[in-house]
C-alpha cells in the first residue's frame, strides 16, 4: 500500500512555523518592556556626549550610536511579530507599489552595482491588502538580494497574473544558499548573513499569510536565488490573463524604470 503524505507533511510544517512565530511573539513581548526604556536613555546620552567630545571620541560614539540603532531595529522587528499591527485594507495595484519600492531602493542598488531588469504585466488587476505591509515584503526581498551580491550582479523582477493570483518573482545572481540551510531560512534569528537578524523572511511570510498569499524560495549555490511572492486576486476582479508585458532594463547609472 502506498500513501501520499505530502499534504500531511505540509500541514505539520505549517504548524511548526506557527509555533515558532508564537514563541518569538511571547519572547518579544517580554523583551520589549525590559529593553526599550534603557535603550532610549543610552541613545540620548550618546547624542549628548557627541556634542561635547573631541574628534577621536566622536568616532567611538558614532560606532556606539550605530550599534544602538541596530538594537532598536531588532527590537522593532520583534515587536512586529509580537502583536498585531494596524492595517488599512484597500485596493492596491501591485505594479505601482513595486515601482515605488524600486525608486526607494535605487541608491542602494546603485551603490551595490546591481542592475535591475523588470517585466511587469500592466493588465494585472488590483488586489486587496495593506500597501505598506506589502511594500515592506518587497523591501525585505530586495535588500536580501543586494546583500547576496556583494560584488554586484543582476536582479530580475517579473510580475504576472495566473489563475486568480498576482505573482512576483525576484531572481538574483548572488551566492545562493546551500541545500542543507534552505529549510532553516525563516527560522527566528537564523541568517546566512554576518549582519542579518534572521527576522526579515519570517516577517514577510507572516504578512503574506495574513493576506492569503504565499512566499516561496528556490536557491542554487553559485547561481542565485529566486523568491516568488503570490497575492490572491479578489474573485470579482479575476480576468483572463493578457500577454502584455513591458520590458524595462535598467542600468542604474542611467536611472530606474
């Protein structure tokens, strides 16, 4: 007798992910109160000292300020996981949201030597969701792609509609992730980067799950990583896909699309 256990294993994996998120949320709720007040005081005193210090001391204080800001960033990400965030559900054209994020990250892409190629289906219908949260997912994916290509490279972004979904694929030409580590991507505080927090992918998955969407990733060491984001199209807006793509290749020295 043969039995297909794929669905059962997917359910078990979803349950494990949910338990991890709950554990991180409980941890964050406890840490927030204990860390936020002393962190605010430390940042204030460092700023005061910077005004009175000599040039050498200001260099040390600047490093301290950067590290305190990093601690605050980690705390903010934990708080996002710890409690529900206010959302504003409305109709969103993901084409426009994606272009806004590309414009926002333009300088980072340029400094990293990353070229961007976009293929956008302008006929894709709007979706329902919180535009700021979905933009945060895009930012997280693009930042990860930049950090995966320390010597520069190409980021290809393709958006299309398919069977009731708007899908966006981000493909980089970075270092990739070894097979034995791919299953751990998205675990709390697990990261393959020296300066990462390990919370970006987890946050992105939580946001997409709240929108009824999905976050999928494939990676090949030495070749690159592809992240696919899927957001459902409201039933009333589903149309027959039209093969209308606008290809824009952008060498960032010449501007963004």
